[in-house]
């Protein structure tokens, strides 16, 4: 083992600017989550009745898709760190497929909500439901754009065992999106 590597100081995986963005996004979602919880205390019956109209199976599928997507992103970074760019590309493609599944599933859910005549003004629960899941939806799209750029660059051979910083940055953003859903799903769909 290289003595220099043994005494390296730990480093933050990814770009500091993106970590600051992640922190700001987590703070914004945290405020929304607290606002939801606070509003819920004033009309528990309405919130429970409205929650029962949501498609729990769709939420479970979306949770599985995002968690699987995160696993694929981790595998992509691991592969690229071992100079296995082709495998890394396949894992990024798999993560994008998971993200695409989430997007399609969520669009179907949004469509069903709109067809039922539900919008931001229907009631307080639906206002939070549409705002929180919609805001998260756009974060998934942003993460997918980021992963698509990383996929193109990985396929072109820009990343390997010596250069994977951008991949770690993209992975950090994807994991934030996943983590937010892991909080959002039980809060909106499950907790009564």
C-alpha cells in the first residue's frame, strides 16, 4: 500500500458548489415538509381522506425505481473508478431507465389527478401534494439531464480511475433526489 495514500485526508465526493446547491434544496424541501406537517395538524381528517385517494402502488413503484436508480449510479461510479467505462456507461443508462420509469409513472399519476378535477385549489392537502411532488419531479428531470451528460462523457472516455469527480458530483445530486423522495413518499402517501 502506498504510504501517501494511507495518510490522505478525506475529501468531499463531488463538487463543493453542487453540495451547496444540495444543501439549499434540502433546506427548501425541509421547510415545505414542515409546512405540510404543520398544516396537517389543523385538518387531520381532510388530509387522511385526501391521502386515501392517492395511488399507493404508484408511490411504492416510484420508490423502488429511485432506490434502484441510486444503486445503479453507485455501480457506475465504482466501475469508472476501475477504468471500466463501458460498464459505467451501462450502469448510468440503467439509472436513466429507472428515472424514466419514475417520470412516466408520475406523469400518469399527475394525469389521473387532473382528470379527477384536482388542482392546487381543491384543498390544502392537494395543494401540498401537487407542490411537493411537482417540485420533486422537476428535480428528477434535472438529475436525469445531469446523468445524460455524464453518460455521453463516460462513453467518450472522459472519465476513468484518475478523473471521476464529475461522476461523483452527479451521483451526489441523484442521491439527494432519492433521499427527498424517501422522506416525501411516507409523508404524503403513507403517514396517517
